[in-house]
């Protein structure tokens, strides 16, 4: 799973493929690093990320919430609830 949303960086470089790079849950708080790649082909070719954006969520990741659930999927859902990613497409 990933998100597709174009972003132009301050350097003028643009990317469009966002993938959760790291997800850590500590004491029911979820820390997510979302990596930006040039495009899906760059990600599949193991190219380096061009930027990253970090998120912290304090709801929905308690141990009781995780039974039979995928924390990465929940992470993408929460990121899409953010105004900056509300129009992102799922991949």
C-alpha cells in the first residue's frame, strides 16, 4: 500500500509516491515516517527517498485496537484524514 499525491519540494524537485517508511508504536502512541519517492518506479527500483514527513497519532493504536488489524493500513487511513493528504489516491 502507498499513497499518490504530488508534492514539489523547496528545491524544485517533485515527487508523487508516498510509502510508510517506518511505523513505531510506543505506549499506544504511533510514530510514522512517510517517505516520498519520485514515483512508484523509483520505489520499486530501490531508489533513495527524496523527502520524508513525520506524523504522531495518539488514538487508534492501543493494543486492544490492534487485534486482527493491520497497523500500517490504519496508519495510511489516519494520514489520509490529514488535510494535506485528504485528496491522495491509494496505490
